[in-house]
């Protein structure tokens, strides 16, 4: 999914069985975190505690984090237990890698995180776990709170 373009829409089941459609979140900045349990090795989900903090901090300003579990081996129940254990405070949807690879231009490495502005356009993309400051910088841009970005318009 190219920077500056609308993120491809999807509708996927959340852990509690509801459907979540990405385009329904227009008007909010969205952080889309593609991850997997991948046999329980924590490498692909080490960012989750940071995301939980960031949802608390930036949620009131209009950020919605969505976790996309792309795990062809973990059951929804496994993912659910893990999310509870990690006190995840944002929706997690269950996707599959092949549909995301087609839509999002190759999920080379998990985690992958996409930052969407309030119009649903991709403003940044990161591959792998990043430091908190990197997430914050992109979140502020997607919420349009970056004074530099505003002066460039």
C-alpha cells in the first residue's frame, strides 16, 4: 500500500466475533499493526505493550489502533488469551497473510505497522518493532499534530 494513497479497505472479524470495517474509522487516525504469535516467539509482538500505552495516550485525540493477527497457526482462542494477558485495549481482527500480502503490497516481515491519517491515507509504514518515539512521531503526523507537516501544506 503506497504512501499517500488510501489504505486498502477490509472487513474482518474481531476476537469477540463482530465485524470491523477499516473504512468505518474515517475521521480517526488509525495505526494498523500486522503481527503474529508465530509459535509464541515474542519477536513479532514485542511492540504490543507500547501500543497499549499509545492507545491510552492518543485515543482521546482521535487515534484508533487496530491489531491484525496474521497467524495461520494460532487459533482465535490463543490470540484472545494472549491479548487478555497483554491487557490489549484496542480491537484485534483475525486476518490471513495471503489476503494482506495482495492488498498491502507484500507483508515481508512481521510486525508491520501502517499509520493512516483521518482520511484513511497511509502517511507512514514501519517494518519490525520500533522505538516508542518512532511510533509517536508517526501518530502525531497521522493526527495532523506535526507543526512541520502543517507548514508544508
